[in-house]
């Protein structure tokens, strides 16, 4: 598989995912319902959608997300690590 860059914007209504295949330049977009009470659920759901489309977590070379409330970022990162998705974020600098 190729290498991929993924960005997600999760808000109050939808979570939008954009995935760039670094090898081919192909861009795919996914829109999932947001989970405002726990943004990590929508983001992990998006990662599962990408996996179903053939993007392996270890092939994600860049991952960027935004949340409507910056104070939730630390809680999100802790929750994702707790859910054993830490290798997706292993190369990101600490929050």
C-alpha cells in the first residue's frame, strides 16, 4: 500500500475526512455524523472507514485534526491512546 495524509475536521454536525494518497495524488473524502459528546468516536469511525477503503493505519504518514473546542484535544488524544490507536499518532509531537 501507499502512504497517506489524512485530515479531519469534526464539528457539531459532521466530521469531514480528506485522505491524500501520496503515491498517486488521489484524494478521497468521507463525511460522517459528528459525535459532539465524544469527538474521538467520530474520528475513530473515520479511521475505520479509511481502513475499510484499504488505508492501513501504519500507512498514514500525516494526521491532522481540528475540534470545535481546543480544550478537548488533550482528552481526545488520551482517549485514542486508550483505544489502542496510538501507532497512528506515534510520530506526532506531544500536545
